[in-house]
C-alpha cells in the first residue's frame, strides 16, 4: 500500500482539521488508496509549530514553508495559511512536483487563482494533483442531492437559494484577526464562508453568469489583541483597547443568473446571532425540490411533483449505508458523519486522486470559478448594477 508523506503549512484551526482527516483515512477507509504519513508541520510561530509537532504526531517541525517544498521526501502539501499566501505556496509546491490540498478560497484574487489553475493544469500531465478544500460538496446528503439532480428527479433547475450564516464576529468586542483585513483575507464573509455555498450552487446548477449584490461592513473597527487573535478572532479583549479598521465585508447578499437559465440568491454573514454554522441550499426544479441544511447534515429533504396530491410535501431522507461514503463511516442512517468524518472523506478523496492520477471534482479550475464570482459580487456592490462573471 502506497504511503504519502505529508507536509502541512499552517498549524491553526484548519491545520488541526487536516490532521484529523489524514489520521482517520485508514481507520474509516480500508484498504485505503494510500496511507498518509505526517512528516513535517510548519507555522510562522515556532512555539505553535513545536507544540503542533508533538500534539499531532509529526516527525519534525519548521517555521519556513520552503523547507517543506524543498524536502524531496514529502509527497503532498496541505496549505492552511491565510489566503494571501495560498498562491505562492501552491505554485511553488506544484512546480516542485508535490500534490497540493489548499484551503479555500483558493486565493485573494481571480488573477492569482487563474495562475494557480494554469500551473495545476500544466503539472496534471505528470500526475500531480491540485485540490481545493471545498469539503461541503462531499457531505453525503449533498452528493445525493447532486445524484437526484443528474437523474432528473426534480426536472430542470429553476431556482437555487443558499445561505451561510454564522455569529462568531457579531460581537464588536471580538478582536481583529487576519480575517478582517483585506490584505490577508481578500474579502470578509463573502470569501470566508460565501465561497462554500457559491461552490455548491455551481456544483448543482452549473456556472453563474451574472450577479447583482449588496455588500456591507457593519463593525468598521475592532480591538487589537496583544500577540494577535486566534484563527477566528473569537477571544474577547478589552473594548477600550487600541482599535484598527476593518476593511472587509461583514455580510454579502446577491441575486444570480445561471448560464442555464436558472436564477437564485445567496446570503453570507458572520453577524447572525443564533446561527453557528447554518448552511442551507434549496433547489427548485420543474418536477420537485431539494433542501439541505448543514446543521442537520445527515438529512436531505425532498419533494417530488409525482407524489400523490394528498401526501405531497417535503419528506426526509436520512443518509447512511445506502449513500455516498456511507458504507465506511457509521452505518446507521441519521448518524452517518460529523465534521471530523467530513474532513476524512476529503482526505480520502485526495489520496484516491493521487493514486489514480485523476484530478478531483474540487480542482483548482473549479476554485478559480468561485473566485471569479466573488470578484463580480464585489464589483456589483460598487457599481450598484448587474455584473458579468468574467
């Protein structure tokens, strides 16, 4: 069985998620397509890197990501850094012949994302894999929704309505982190969480052609925490502390027209009290509807026009052994997966792509499409008009 030696760059929240995914691949998927081996972890803060090495079980640590790129023993690189460094690290890794799993959004701009997709395309002929971590399209309920759509069970898609609502930055006392700074994050709620539902919307209905948007920043400055904030900025600090400007959006909402004639809407906010990780995607077709809610991620609600009139309405499908990945997780419908299993599924798909030398569905090309939509959304908010996705 092939062993894939992993170099992980960025030891924070998402770094931990990648470690959980890699570690569990052979535990859930056996025989595994390949067994990930945790070789080197990198973080700019040496204390964090050293602690992560011991905590996660890596063989060594470094504070210089280029050491991972230059290590001939490392086969694959996970990139869990702030968005502004995704392009340079990914391109360097791909050119060094290393497989890449990069967190989303793929980059801060569509220009950088295009360059990443082009390099990924160039090295693909040599069997090098480039994958973006849009993990939510791998939820078994979402995979099943895609299957129903492709089978024609809900007919032609008319409308896609999606939301991603969180509350972690609703408190103005939450400290400034890189996610509130354009030079690092590129965008706020739009780039951070909106990209996930843009990806799912296009996964279901094809490419978005044009958008008209409303993008807002409600909390225009945040307190600076000495030593920096944690990844999500959830540590509260003294509200009288020194404050610095926030130059990204707190909320983005937009209407969209798809190339296939469908319409829809997306809303993303991190300021919705009471909403923790509220992802919903509702699809209406000529023959039925589908509704997915991540806070009930082992369920898919469906309604079909062919149902008898006296019993027509949404019914719940509980995902389990009969659905994607269900035979290797927890084989009881309704308790199939959680977030850890989802990241394991992502890692499994990455290992499978490496072994089969076949680019995954969440390729850099697909991630580039998402970045193009984001740029159109931001442009529309400025122009106050419909903007084409270029």
